[in-house]
């Protein structure tokens, strides 16, 4: 599966991407949405803000094939066009096991969903007034409308989950009390302690952290920023802060980073939209001190340069002595990451304030206490947090009941060749439409910038998918070596081979090709190059080419009954 369906392998939640894209192409929007929701729980949210690790693995993004399929925005289209409600019925009868989950962000919500779905009594404890975590308090509304977020959170809570907001563990209730009251406690409290630069002047008025800026924005108490704003950081929060500053009246906004644009961890779309709105991106510079007396007046920087590669393979950067220069600023936003707040807990924590976990990365050294999401890993992405929450739920359920409720298996089903055409390979990638002109979106403040695909745009983009979950294979007991399939294959994907190398899963990982018919032991379809056009099936005179849909599926086991 990892070899043949790389997009699904690249998704931390293992979303069945080819299946939902095909459903959308066939205008089966509800089914497309449900395939998403089964894996990642928040399709409408992720269709707007996902970091898109799947697209990094998409075969259509290989050098000779163009840009990857716009998987993320097809996901949003499924959410936009569905007509069925977002909820999921409980799949197991109620049981007496009780779970407390600290934090109602992506990881906590995902864990709550899975545990409630199998009948456990789940209580979500959220320190803020509303659930959502960083989705609500760390992402601006122009990227993630609150009605979309609210609807998908409510669909999770409808499983019978008890939500207690304004409840801070450590002050309103201790962790020890939770462990005494509940069968298991999951810490999914996220990262809400901003990182700092460690340079002089960081305490000056006018220096904000990215997290504080986003939370002030959500609470409608953002301070006056002035005309010139410098944002120090290279992640999504830095870009959110810069774009927010423009919408708050700043005239000159720049993002300053130590590295180059190639080192950004944000999507290309995010960089493009920031530049389009007028944000300057200044590279190869590092802050040495923040200047000012009663208030920030500017930042002193040193130039940086690449300095080889570290043991982790990442390019190192070093400051250039004597290269100092100053940029004036009315506000400086420090967006260089966050870390979790330490809890008073009955156990050993590491130097970052997080609980030490066992080798399975879920259990802690304290019986009945588990960790998930950013609280465990440090700052990550939303899709990683969701996957982490689901992993924690699986471990908790198994520990409390001695049963495995969820099993991942591979389902194979014979099917027919698709109507995919070679010409679809050359379709340009459909980019997300946005509010234009730029001035209109800036004046709109919280107006969502991305307006969504039309049905036609979504279908056109879905055509580009290679449907990698379809596996084409030649039955060598029936093949007559006529070469018709080789003659019609639009890409060099059908090989005459003398030897085949397989991995442990049976996937082809190596071929020894030959042009000598005396050495041919097989005619093999290389599914890593196949575009699933079906031409080989149509021309085969002996009908020896089969098409199998191979899918990784999750099954929930309930007292001997299986539910897909």
C-alpha cells in the first residue's frame, strides 16, 4: 500500500484519498465526505488548513508529470457540496468505562470521537470558553470560518460526549482528582506557551508573540499595531500574523526568517497569497536584539548564510559577524513556535514540561494516564494531531477492555477499468479561487479569502488523479506475448522482465528488464507508472489483464460483529 498508494501513505490519518476523489468525480459528494470523515473527522476544516503531506507524495507531482493533484481542495469540495449531516452514529452499545480528556483541540476531539463511538463515557475538559483548541484560537477566520469549525465539532459532540468549558486542570481540578474519578485520563492540552528569541529587548511594549496575537484577534482585543510590523518566524502562525496585521491597518508588513524561502514549512499557496497581499518576505537574516526605549522602535539583524548540512540532513545556517543592520518597526511579532505548559502531575516530566511516555508513545509512567497531540510531540500539524488522538483512543480502549476495537486491513475487490483518459494527464492543476481584488479581502477583515471550487472545477481536478488504488496485473498463465498492451500503453509502464523483486507486502519494488524474448519470464505492469487509462485491458485479445481495487480500510469490531 505504501508503494502503490503514496498519497494515502503520506497522510497521518491514512485517508483513502483515491476513493474520495473518485466519488467526488462521480458527484457522490456525501460518500466522498464520509470517506474523509471516517479517517480524519474534520474534512471541512482540513480542506481549508491542512498542511497537505499527501500532496508531497502524489505521483502527479513527479518531475515529468507536473504539479500534484489538489487533494486538499477536493476535500473541501466534498464538504461544500454534501447534503447529508456530518454526524456518525454510535457503533457500539454503552459501556461503563469513563474517560477524561484534557483539551478539546484536534487531538482531544479525535480521541473523544473514537472512544465515544465504541460506547465509552467521555468527558472533555477545555480551559477556554469554547472547544477547538488552536483551530479556534490559533487560526484566523479569513482562513477558517467559525461556522465550518463549529458544525464539525458539534457532529463529534453529538456522540454523547460531555463538554466542560472554562475548566483548567491544575487550578479548577487536579490531575490527581481526575485519575481517581475516571478509568483513564488523556492529556491533549496542546502547546500554549510561546517560544522566545532570547535576545535583548524582547520584553519591550510592542513586542507580541504570535500565539498571543492570534488569541487577541479571536477575542476581538487586538491592540493597535502601527504602520510598520515585523514578523519573526517561518511557520503558519507567522504568516497568519502577517496577514492579520495587514487587515488591522498596518501598511508595511514583513516576515523575517533565518533561512531561505525553500525552508518554509507552509504551503506554496500560503506564500503566494501573502505576497499577493503585499507582505514582504525577507530571508537570510537573524535578530540579534530588539531596539527601543519606552516602546519597540526596530530590530537589529545579522545576515546569515548556509553552512553545510547537519547530521539530520538539514541545511545549517550561520550568522555573519559584522553584518548588522536595523529595520524600523512599530510592532514586532515573535512567532517562533510554542511548547506545552507543565502540569503538576504525579510522575516524571521532561525538560519541556511534557510527561515522559513509554515506547509506544501514548502511555505515561503513571497508570491510567495517557498523552496525545501537540502536548506529547510539541507543535505539529492538525492532521498529525488528529492521527495522534486516534492512536491514543485505540490504546486506551485496548488497555481498559482487553479488546482491539479497530483493525486496519487491506480489502481487495475485482473491478473494471476506468474511463480515465490520457489527455487528463495534461490538464492544468485547478487552483483555489480567491476573493479579488486584494483590497476587498483586506477591507473585509475576517472574510474568507478562498471561495471554494465550483462543481466543474472540482471534477476537472479530480480527473487528474491517477487512482493509484487500482492495481493492474497480467495473468502470465494466459498471456500470449502479443505485445498489444505494450504498443498502446501511453507511458512506459508495461515491461518485459526476466526477474521481479517484491517487498514483504508483495509490492513490486524492482524489475530486471530484458529485450531478449528468450529471457522473458513475465510481462509486468509497473503500477508506479501506470495512469489507469485501461487501454491495455481493452486491447488484450485473451482478456488476461485484471483490475483490482486495493484499499486500506478500518474496521470496528463489536462483540463479534464487524462494521466497515
